[in-house]
C-alpha cells in the first residue's frame, strides 16, 4: 500500500507539472513555503473505502469546493488516477493558499464551518467516505513555469 501511495503521489506530481508545461493550467504546485511573495500550494491525496469514491466526488462537487472558496482555499486541480486499483478509490487535488500559516488558519476555519460539519456528517451517514489523507506542501523549483 505504501508503494502505491508513493506511486500515486509521484505520478500526480508529474501529471500536475506536465499540465503547467502544456499551459493548460493557470497556477501550479509548491512544499513548505513558496518563494517570497508567492502562494503556497498543497497537494492532497484522499483514499476512500471500497465503493465510496463516487460519494466523495459528489461531496466535493456539491459542497466542499464552495466551502473551500469561502475560507481562502483556492482550488487549482482535482483528478482521479486512470489505472486500477487507485482509479477505484483515490481523489487527488491541489489547493492554493497565500502562505503556509494561512493554510493552517484556512483549514482550522474550514473544519469549524457549520455548513462543512453538517455536510460531512450527512455525507457519512452510510459510513466513512475517506479512509486516508496525505498532504504535501511543495516549493517551486527555479525552472518551474510557476516560479
């Protein structure tokens, strides 16, 4: 399982960076703090229990993204792997924050949001829809298109 997690993380990062190289995205990914005056990007990978990825995607589509926006968490990218078994249970996304400290504040405010608490509870009435979360903050390299 650990091997799959690192593969998904590495593949996700490669796909994410390739998207910028092709000019298909407006903003990019970064780890710790971005360069001075730049945003911090957070790569998150969620694993869902068997049969729950559809419920997780529905929650993001219908609720989570708009709540993120309210709390200064700008959505950059959402994707799922193409190949099994990860295609059956994995959601990968990137958020933009003004800074690492802002990310911590944003997550605390998001977690305390009454609408989020209600949506989270209601979306899990038939069981948990997230079994694992991996979060990585990244710095852009000096040759990155997003520097």
